[in-house]
C-alpha cells in the first residue's frame, strides 16, 4: 500500500483539497479527523467534529482510543487498499496516525501550499474564523444520521479532474467546539414547534400531551391530537407526521427518528361549526 499525507494548518482547506488530490492521483481512501472515507461514503471511524472540546477532537483525530483505531484498522485491512491519503496539521501528526493504524511508512507528504493558492488558503481560514465551519468531504445524506443537532450545509462544487468535469459533494458543519460557541435547544422549544405544525394540518383541532425522547442519533416525538368528526383519520395522521418531522428537522437540525401520533379524541363540535359555515 502506498501512503500519502496532506499537511496544513487547521482551517486551511485540507478536507476540500483532499477530494481533488485523491481524484487526480487515483488514491482510494482518505483518513480525515477520525474517519475512513472512500468515495462518497464513510466506511469506519468516529468524527472528531462530534467532540465537545478541541482537546477531545485532537485525540479522536489521532486515534488515541484503541477501540477506535482497531475498528478503522480492521476496515482498511478488509478492503485491501492499494493507496490511502492521511490528513493532518503537521508531519508529526500524520506519522502518528499512520503508526496508530498500522500503515506502512508515508511515501509522500504534500503540503497545502503545494496544491492551494495563497488566496484559497486565506479564504478558507477566514471562513473558519468567521463562521466556525468545518468540512467533511462526503455528501450530507451520508452523515446526517450521525450528526443530529449539528448545523450542516450541503455544498456541490463543479471541478475538473483530468479530462472530466465532476461534481464534488461535501458538507459544511459547525462542531460544538467551533469559534461560534455552543448552543442548546430546550425541549419546550421543540414541543412548541410540534404543536404548531400539528395544528396546521387540516382536520386537527387540538393537540394534547407531547413527549420528546432524546437519543444519540435523534429524537422520537409523541403527540396527542383531537380531530374533526367525519374526517379520514389515517390521512390526517400521515400529514401530522410529515409536517412535524420536516419542520423540526429544518428548524433545529435535529434528526426526527419517529413521530408517533395518538388520536385521543373526536371533535363533535366541528359538526355544528361545519353546518353554520
């Protein structure tokens, strides 16, 4: 296996450039911030961008935990890779990562200054400082379930690799330790969204108890509703589920794993209202 490394300061655009370098040189996989990435897929590992502090993020990127390192090591061995690219902020860092993953010595080290223009590096560092955004070089749909509650922005860029024009998909994400600070969304805020979106559905007249169950991958919502007499209940329930899931995910960036709707009552007063109207 031939091992490459891309070295550059934090926020200099390494994750983005790694896609171009891998395409141009036919490199099969990338090691970036604790993840083993191949093509548009995360194959193994845990992202340093999920950690709460910078210190924890550095440890994750260096594969300090044996279980983390062994999982990625096993994945690399099972895939029989012929080439791999390691990303790091220094030559010492990429050598440590190669050692932790049991890889051969690095045969070529590429510095970000060799593949990026000064203005590109300056812009990347400016974006990091101003917005606290980091890049994961895979499409948003590939990592969405693993990053519940993180603000993510999908981005597609058209680039020329060799003789072909290709669309590169990547994800901009704001980790907890970003320069923008931490945020927390209270349950009462989510409950308010759920109630509002359920009431927007035609046929729902009232909401009752709303439960929010949180997990690492997202939340499960339970909502009680009262519906108008004579309406098709299955149709109303499906609309409530769709409304609540779409809007909670859009407004909070939290994955909604399930929306359980409980029809607890029929609004008989709606008969009189309909007659009067």
